């Protein structure tokens, strides 16, 4: 009788495969309150690496980290009508504290535009205070009716940036800089994810923004996932909070603002874009553990060699874990590391020692081959970079092969129904066609130019709509 697979095959049931992988790779569990999650150490290790890489890029822009309160006075949300309307269905509201009913209910932050703008209005007095560039790493709560681990949870982790500028042009350019030099650079060069940078339509843009820039990725089943967004807020929140500065000319002027964010949703994207029927495949530049050195048997010489290899590889800059748990069967350990997507396994047993070799198993392209123990330290960095590049190439090839250029609404629906994306001229689809896409569980993910660049305006000539079903 054939052995049952560890995971539900993706082709049989993609959502079940996703849930299986999250559980068996020990990324997360469901929390006790519906819609919440417990992020397990291996999953949180991925988030820590994401934080580290993005935080460095954010700070390169001159942005500083800060922290703002979890609870927001309910009255703050009424100051910007479009914003509160956009979040109203998702709000969690605290009405009692200390055993008493609160004089004013407090909202658990769904995002922090309101609480941060209350501070900005006090901190900004003069043009010398600008630009004001602030980021925070925090949690937010948006009550989710259809939860799915990492993709849609009532509480999730994220970073949210908020900035204030003297002019529209400065704010516009900063939002674009975050979009490309923080988010896109991180996703392409660390996550090995081919993403489409674009502009949201008016219907899809962030509540209270005048423009939203997005990065959309194609998952393994052909659906889209919004990976991160950067918003031009114009002066909407400045007006609501009377955030003004004294200009060089001695006039009181409203500031221009941006906000931008990315979340633990990226871990879900990592699973769905790079995972296969054997589990995760973690990009080497992201991986907390780039290589695991496994002792096949509890032989003293083997144990000494795997520990020595671990030390040598660590000294060479490779992030290594030594697995010398020989009381656990080797096959079980190998399957576990495969599930977790560690890029490289180095397997050493008594016979390998005799031959002066180790078995090198590469998770991303697959396959095993014996390699000289003496060559491992010099070989591994090259192997890791090759595998990083391969993941990005596979991601790009998937998107390109499953994206169809179409010229009619009907052709766009046919393409997304078949499990792919469609590119259709915005002049053909328009707002009327965009509304009709809802009947087919599809949306306009973003607008791009004909050559794939980000348009300067919603109605720029030649705009192309990228249409897909999405998570």
C-alpha cells in the first residue's frame, strides 16, 4: 500500500494543503479567540528576519521607529469620515475598563493614522520640523469574519510608516520611494518574489488616501495577494487634525502626508508562492537556518564531524543548525527539515566519513549529491545564491505564463476563471467593468502602464488593469 503523503497535494486541495503546511511546519496555530493566531517559534523566526531586513531599508530613508498606543479614543475616528467608514465594519471597541463603563469608548487600533496624527499636530510647528518620518512595529486588530492563518486574522503584526512633508511633491516622491526601494527591493531580493508594482483604482485605494501604490504577487494557485501598500494621504488628515506648519514665508500651511505598511501576511505569501507538496521552500537570504547539518547515526566520529562542520560554516557566515538528535530516527528528522523548507541539508554518516564526503540535499531545486567535506565551506555560499535566484526565476515564470493579454471583459473573466491573471486596457474595462468583476469573484488588483511601470494618474492614457481573483 502506498504511503500517505505528509501534506494534502496542492493540486487536490490548495487551501487544505496550505493549512496542513502551516500546522506541520510549525509556523502557527489558531488562537483561543476566533480569528486570532499563535505564531510558533519557527514562524516567528521568519517574521524576525523580515523585520530585520525591512527595518534596515526603512531606516535608510531617514525614518525613525516609535511606538503609539493600542487604544484610540472613539472620537478620533470621526475626524476623517472616509477613513472611519472604511474601517467601521472591522472595529473592536472597548466599552468597560477597571470594572466601570468608560466615559468614552476606546477603539483597538485597526491602523494608527488617527492616534499618530494627534501627535503630529503637536510635534509639527515650523518648516524646520519637516519632513517628519516615523515608523512603528506593532499589532493591529481588524475583526475578521473569514479568518485564515497569516492571510486574514483579527489580530496581526505589521509595520506602519507615517510621514509629514512640506509639499505635495515631497510626499508623493516619498511614498513612491518606500514602494520601490523598501518594499519591492525587499520582496524581490530577499523573499525572491516576483511582484507587480502598480497603482490601486479609486475603488480599491486605502480609505482616506488620494493614491495607493501596491505590490501584487501571484500565488501557486494563480490567485493574487496584496503584499504591501504605500499611500499618499494628501491633506485629508492634516485638515482633520489641523496639522500646520509655519512656512519660510511666514504663512501657516497644512502638511502633506503618507502612510505605508506590510504585515505578517508575507509569511502566508511565502508559503503559497514558494511551497510545494513537500512543504516550505525558504529563500536562503531570508532563512533563519540556511543549512542544517544532520548526523545520521550517533557515532562519536560522526557527531564530532557534524559539530565541526557547523562551526566552520558559521565562521564562514552561513546560518547553521546542527541536528545531532540521533535518538530521533533520521528519516523523520529529514522530512521535518524538508517541511520547514531549510534550503540545504548536509547529511553525514559513518560511510560518508570513510569517503571524506557528505550528502548535500538542496531543498529548492531538489535532489542530493555527495560532495567533498573539504569543499563544503567554499561551495555552500554559491549554492545558496543559485537557489535564491532559482526561486525568483520560478516565481516570475509562473506569473508570466499565467497572465493573459485580453481586449474584452469576457476574455478577462475567462482568464481569471481558468486560474490566472488578465491584463486589459483600463479604457476598455473602466469603472463599470470593474464593478461587474465582483459577479465573478474578481477585482482589479492594480493599474500599470503598457510596459509594466506605475502610472502617474488613475486615468493616464494607456493604463492597463491587472485583473485577478485574490486572497
